[in-house]
C-alpha cells in the first residue's frame, strides 16, 4: 500500500539525486574491481590471469546464493521508520568500502605467491559475496519502494545508471593518468599508486552511500511478513521463478549483457596500455563513454515512452553489436579511431542501461499480479544473481582468454611488452566477445522476454486498481 501523502513529501528531484548517489557509491568499489583488480594482480602481484579470473568467477557464483539469501532477509525483515531497505545502506557502507580497499595492497608483492592468492580469494569473497551483496540488494530493491509510478521508476533507473557512469568516469580517467607510468614506451601500472587510489575511492563510496540514505524516501510500504512461511523458502521461490517467463528471460538477458559489457571494461586495461601503448587514450575513452551515456540518457526516456523499453533495447543492442563487429574487421591502427568507435558502442549499450533497472520493476509488477504477492527483494535478488553469473563469466573468460593467447605477467611487470600474436589476441577478445554478447541479448529480448509496452501499461493500471485505498 502507499503511505498517506500528508505524512511524507512527494517524489521529486531529491529522490533521484539520492538514488544516483547510491549507485555512485556502489560503483566506486564495483567498477574499480572491473577496471583494476585483474590488471593489479597480473601486472603488479604477478598472479596469472586464469587464477584471478577463476577466483573472481567462484566468488560471483557464491554471490548468487548470498544475493538470494539477502533478498529473502529484506522481504522477511521489518519495515522500520526509515523503511525496509534504506537501513541496510547505512549499516553496510563502511564494511564494503574497507574490504574493497584491502584487495589492493601493493605491499603483498613481498609475500610468497601461496599467500597472495588466498588473500585475493578471502578479501574478494568478503567484499563481493558478503558486504557488497548486503548493500546492493537492498539498494536495488528500494526502487520499487520509492514510488509506484512507472515514470518515476524510469527516472530512478536513468539516475542510477548516471550515478554508475559518473563513478566509471572518475575511475576510468584517474587510474590511467595517475596510476600508470611510462617504461620503455609501454604504460605500466604502479602498485603503490593503485593502492592509494583504492583508499580514496573507498572513502568516497562511504560518503555517497550516506548521501543516498539521507536523500531518498521510501513511500510504498509493504506489510511485515506474518503467518506460514512454508512458501517463503528459497527452494519454493526458485520453483516459482522457473515458471516466471519474464523473470527467467530477463535473467538470461542479464547474463549475456554483463558478459559483453564487462569484457569491454576488463579488456580496456589491456588494449590501451598493451596494444596501443598509451594509458592516456584509456582516460579519453572513458570521457567519450560518458558522452555516449549522456546522449543515451537524453533519448532513452522519450524513446521508451514512445516505443517501449524492451523494444528500444533490442535495437540499441543490435547497434552496439554492429559497432564491435566493424571494429573486429577494420582493426584500426590509430587509437583515436578505436576510441571513436567505442563511443558509438557505448551509445547503444547506454540506451539499454538506462532502462534496464526499470525493466526489473516491470517484472516485479508482473509477478505481483501473477502470484498475488509483492516480493521486491526476492525478485531483485534473483535478477542480481543473474548479473553475478554474467560477471563471473566475464571475469573467468577474460582471465582464461588472456592465458590462452599467451599473455605474460613477467613481460608486463618488466615493461618489455607482449608479443605481436598476444597483442592481436587482446584485440580479438576486446571486440568479438562483446559483439556476441550484445547480439545474444537482442535475440533474448525480442523472442523470449514477453513484457512489451502494452502489457506493461496494462499491469500498471491493474496494480493501481488493486492498491486503491
């Protein structure tokens, strides 16, 4: 039900900015891990890419179970004065920032390899599977509790994406400019500077999470869970999810989307410093990405209103796949041509990113009508589980493929540079894997995902009637 309007301020710009800060804080640790972690462990601490990728993949699979558990905790938890989801933001902001910082310790270079790998595994599991999960699941679930209106939720999705994009811009610009040094014509990562950057970003993450807590208001009040819990087990939830076509299809879409997007981001730390021999271009590419995302933010809402969120997502992902395929075949030797193509790719990806979080609220609405119960936390947790699978595949694939093409950690540490065959392999991974992912995503959304514009509008109308006082 909706809280009485006289008791609480209306939805407005304050909520949008607060929600933006939430993902800003999340991505000061998440995007940092995407951009820096594998490069830090391969090029600074000398751990092979396949080992790093495997550790990250194992952790992401573990995340899936902790995500679902956290979703159930949220749904079964009491609604407090601040809401059902907001309190978790305040509780977990310091632990998630601290464990993120502990992953990037350059002093570990003086320890044996048998210590470095367990340290990576332990800190990554604590950050990813425990603390990041305990703040990200409530944060994502909170969107449905901030407002019941479709337009408001689309705005929250857009502002959330912009928050993550801003964090990505800061991280993507600062790390190449500050943390890399030129060594015999190659850009080499400095471990001590990487550690310092991680410390600053951890502090910024805490600040952003605090602003999210202070600015956002939960308005949709769900009753505290009571009565028989026999249908509330994780097993029962998964059984219901198996029959939920919108949820299962958006889960599949999320897996391939993250595989494509994170491969782009993971490989940026290799294609610019290694293939093109410049870290400066990596910073510029981040700014170009930001421009692409801003353009996507401008056009996504009117296009979604006119044609539907799923419909425009199909077209935008086909566009991104086409750009990656052109890059694969053209293989530009000029780094700025590559950067320009990447900008066009991010416009296509950005349009889908702007509406993706609104798509899951559509799934939550549809599930409520189908099963008669609203389970924001559980549905979002399953969606997050899918995202973790995509992240696991991207991390594992990037590490294994780097080893597969013969990437040398010793050559990276010494600054000698990689062989020509390795450089060409880096280019192939950076283009063909995202192209496959974006194409698969478009096909899933067109042929499998059923929540087209008319059905979404009908669901919103039905829920308004159901929740009418």
